[in-house]
């Protein structure tokens, strides 16, 4: 190899420190998971220098802040900007967000400096998209069993409920929720019905209702509030009893906080950092419901 090439390779192999600042204005936001956003930014000039010239000593009242905007719901939250010029945010699944960097002082208008791209968080659970190719297709029942064997029991239950709904014209989830909440469900969109299945799966595996409440759509939030007024027991023991009596779903043991791994409740948690790998330390399985027409006809009749 020519010496000039060797010298060039040696030069490239030398670690160079990253610059502390980039002389450009930019801000970008990314969806890391259903409940996490990551944002980073840079400013070409010190905004406080410009602010001092415009407002004089009053500029000290201002702080550099991040304004997090949910473009679907219109919800806006202010956060103090991190000195590292990058930040994580807790957000809602299946929502679109824009992030704005600006200056703010109590009682004063927000001064926007930068506005980011739009980032959409995915749904918190298994995708409902189905591959149309025959060689890759799999039924909901088989997919639920694959998830169960992989240790994702919460997702397996959610997909199982979806499979039963497909057979029972979307009446299964309505019947289970009605029995749990002692209150009839209103008319729901397909997204809201999927949201209810996700809630039921999370509750069945020990998630506390209070930790899930902030993710509810307004329709389901009102329904759960009404169920609470009726004295409904929104806990895993009660829900598993209903699932067993209505669908024949059984578990190897009744889950509780002392035996359930977080991996079994993947749909209600988020991981910051590298890709998540599920290695459950405690084997736990669902016994899937019977898909016989007799059981489904009985379920449909009870929900009608």
C-alpha cells in the first residue's frame, strides 16, 4: 500500500472531538417509541444578546424553553430547555407532535425561535397492518400464540381479543368491558375499540388504571369515569375472572405484582436507548379461548 494512503488512513483513524456548537439554526424531533420523543437543536447566535438589545435589563426575566405541541389534540406544554441542547419527552401514543424552541417569561408572550418537523408516535401495541401476501399471512389466533410463546403475554391477550372481535362482529370487547365496568359502552370507532382492547390487556396484567388514564381518548375517559361512579372494580383479578368465564381464557397462574415481569406488560412501558429485547425470567402463558361457533354465538347473544 502506498505510504500516502497509509498516512491518510492513520489521519482518519485519529479521534477528533465533536464541536461544542454548530453555527446553524436547527431543531429536529424524532419518535423513539409510543411514549417517548427525542429532540435536539442548535442556534447560530446567542438569542439572549438580541433580547438584551431589545428589552434592556428586562431580558433576564426570560428563559430558554421548549414548547411541546400535540397537533392532534391541541395540548401545549412548556418545559425548560436542557443545557445539553437535546431532550427526552413523555408523550401519548398515536399522536403527532411539533416542538418549538423559544424564549418565555411569566406574563409575557412566548417568543418562538425555531419550529421543528412533525413527528408521529406509533400505537402502543401490536400493529394492525396485515401483509396481503399469502406466504406471509397469519391469522390473529396464530399470531397471538406466537406472541404468547415469545413472552409477550399482554400483546398476546390484545391480539386474542381482536381475533374474537373479528369472529363476533366486534361485540366481544364490548361485552367484556360492559361486565367489568357495569356500564354499557357507547358507540366506538375502530380506533377506540382497539384502544379498549389495549386497556383491557394492560389491566389484566397488573397495570394500574391511574397509570393508563392519561392515554385515554375523551370517549373512553368518560366511560371509565362513569364506571368508577358505579363502583366498578378495575383490577386484574376481576378482569381475568371475566375473561375466563366469557372466553375460556386461562393463565398458568393469576398474575400479580410479585410474579409479573415488565416484559409481559410491554404495551404499557417504554424504553429509552437501544432496541428492546424480551427475555422474560419467569415463564408465563395464556391458554387461548375456544374459537368454536357455539361459544361465540353465546357471547354475541349476551352482548346483544
